[in-house]
C-alpha cells in the first residue's frame, strides 16, 4: 500500500535522542505514514538505533539539504514532511497536514515551540512564528511539508550547506503561499543554550542579513560554525 505521508528525518550523530524522536512517530506509522531516516555519516550508532523505529534508513553525503533530497528520492508518498531529528510533532500532525492539502495547500509548516530553560526561547519562538506568517518563509525547525508535485516542480532543496530551508521556502512561495498550521512542533533549544540565547539570536540575524544581501551559503556556513 502506498503511504499517504513520507516523514524524512535527516540525522547526524543523534544517538542520544533519535530513538525517542522516532518512537513518537509510531502512531503516524500505524495510520499509514512511512518514516525515512537519512544518515549523513554518523559515528555514534545513529543509523543502527534508527533502524528499529523507521521504515527505511538511507546513507547520504553529509549536509541537511543533500540528506533531505536523498530521502525525498526514495519516499513513496505524495506528501513529504521534513522533520529535524530533535523535533517532535504535535498530536495528529498527519491529519492536520492532509486537511491542509485537501484545502488546496501545496506546502506549509507548523508553529514552533523551543524547549529549553531560558525564558527568552519562548519569545524567539513567537517571533519565528509571527515572521513566518508575515513573510511566507518557513524554517526547518517548523517541520516543512510539501506535495511531491510542488517539491519536484521547484527542484527540491538547493545543494547548499546553510539556509536551505529559506531557499526552499522562497522557491515554493513563488508557486503558492504556505499553510501556516497552528499546531506546535517542539524543537530542542540545545543549540541556543550551548551558544547562548542572545548570542545565537544576533548570529542568526546577522547571517540572514548577509544571505539576503547575497553572501554565499558556504561563507555563511563557515561563520555559523
């Protein structure tokens, strides 16, 4: 039977949390979704841990865009959902996506909640959700979904090491506006807290500004690291 939804999870050294992330998708798999984990060369056993909880584990060259394109290439469903390895979907996410597609949406994303100790993370999430509605641009943390027809039409994710979600959104926005779903995915605030919340905010603002000004994704990836 052809699945109605393919959930593509790019992963790199996510052994600490990949089993929990994938276990949370069990109800969606029971309702017919397929789960594809695309490993970018982990050396901590991520792929082996994922195998017990996914329909397929695929090896790919490292790079989130490359990994997600590799997952899309083997996915069997007419609708693709790209889910970060440290992000959990809201209950009934598959039904919400199908409802949005049924209303004519070609793509969309969820609102996001950033899980962490810092109070400022809640403010960051609110601003991300508001900005996304205003601009029609989604981030990978918001669990982007798209019909295969629309994904193929715009050529998938561009092969770049950073801002691939922004680039994809810009391409898709030319086709149709996104469906901005109110259900909230919960994503880890670990990178914010590791770097410092304010430091990360200013870093991302600076990188986005440079991106819009035409800086290469390769240069931005170096600055991000």
